[in-house]
C-alpha cells in the first residue's frame, strides 16, 4: 500500500499546503474586513437618514405648535368684552325647509 501524501507528505508538499492555507486565510480575512466596513457604511447611512427624519419632524412639530399658538391667540382676542355676547358672522345659520 502506498502512503497518502496529504498525511505524511514531503517537506515541499507541506510547504505548498501551508502557503495555500495562508492564502486562504488572507482572502477570508479580506472578505470579513470588507463585510464589516460595508456594515459600518450602511450603519452611518441609516443613522444619517434617521437624524434627518427627526430634524424634519421637529421642524414640522415646531411649525404646528406655532400655528396652534396663533389660533389660541385668535380665540383670546375674539372673546366678548364685559360678558357681551359675541356675534358670529362667519357661521351660516340653518334654514327651515
């Protein structure tokens, strides 16, 4: 029976195998590093988009709050003076059919 070169191998065969393993390990490390960097890029992008969405939402809320304040002020100035009844000219009255 012949011996299996993969198990016993000559010094040249073992050197070739170590070189092949080293190249495979380097390639694997490059793939992993690339995947990690790609993940970081997507994380930065997602956080940037989230930041912009929150800023836009905050601006919208501030505008809405200002509008509500203006409406509240309008109600304040439309109050009747000294308990008099305020006239409502802007609301149509219902007509009898």
